[in-house]
């Protein structure tokens, strides 16, 4: 392949990946606990490529809900939930109680405490800053708040529910510095205006790559036609 064409195609591929990430971020700008996807772009042998895909774990804004089962975390840490794939980690704390009295996510996944899935019987529910849960004045359980050493060993397939990459061998640690805020939720950390500006820049870059491809293709066709006339 013509080197100019190769570089232009590579540029289009990078812009498509950037577009996918920006679109995902914009689609989740109102998703509770969502963490934005970030791409790092560099060069390999003068060809542009995506060096790294990562998650921006900057804390999102807060919203008071006065719902006793809505929880947010201040500081480094995650709630731990039970899934079919094993424990998963999230900052999405808009929980509820299912028919069995279990504290669950909006998707129905049990929230884990020190004794397994948290089960609450009672009406006056209080969750203290360290995650201790009391119902009608009686201690029920304590939330399993966890963290990992940075950089976090999570894969990038989800923006609000995270699974550790087994290849890293990273081990969960207690999130000793995390503070639970009852009656609040952590909002998405996506800056919608910045993502819109990024989207415009990506679109412009993509169009430039397409023009280069078209120009190189036209030049190649001209060379082929001139060669055939000889």
C-alpha cells in the first residue's frame, strides 16, 4: 500500500476510535457513577495510532436525593457488587431493596457487605460514614468498601461497573479513606461541553484524513493511466 494512503487510513481508524469513545461518553453524561473513557494517541514509525485506552476516575459531581438507599463515596474506593462473573466495583450508588430485603443495584445485582449480600429488615435505615448499616437502631452489616493500588487494574468495557483484569494479579484492598454519604449520588464525570468540542475536532480530523485518501487514490489512478499509455 502507498505509504501516504497507509498513514491516512491509520488516521481515519484513530479518529473512528476517538469518535466511539466520545459518543460513549456523551451517551452516558447523565448516567450515575459513570467514568469517562480516555484515549492516548501517539506515533509508531511515523504512523498515528491509539497508544492506550483508559478510564478517567475523577470524581463526578454530587446530587442530594434524600433517599436513604442512595449512597455516594468521598475519596478513593468502590462499592462491591456480586455478579455472575464474580465481584465487580462501582461508584454507582443508587441502590434499592428487592423483595427479599437485599440491597441491590438498579440492575438487580446484590451489594456486598462484610457478611456477603447485604440484607436489611427494618424501616429506619441509617448508613454511617464508614459504611455501617443500622435498621431501626440495630446493626445489620457493614458495606464492603474496596479499592486497588493505582493505576486501577480494571478493563475498559464498562463506564460504571468495573472488573479487574486477571492478568494484572491485583488484589482488592479495604478502602480505608472512603467516606459514605447517605442520601447522595455521584453523577457522571463527563463534561458534556468538552465532549461536544472534542466531537467537532474529531469530525474535522476525520474529513482531513478522507481527503488525503481521496487525493492519494486519484494520484495513483493517474500514474496507472499514464503507465498504461506508454
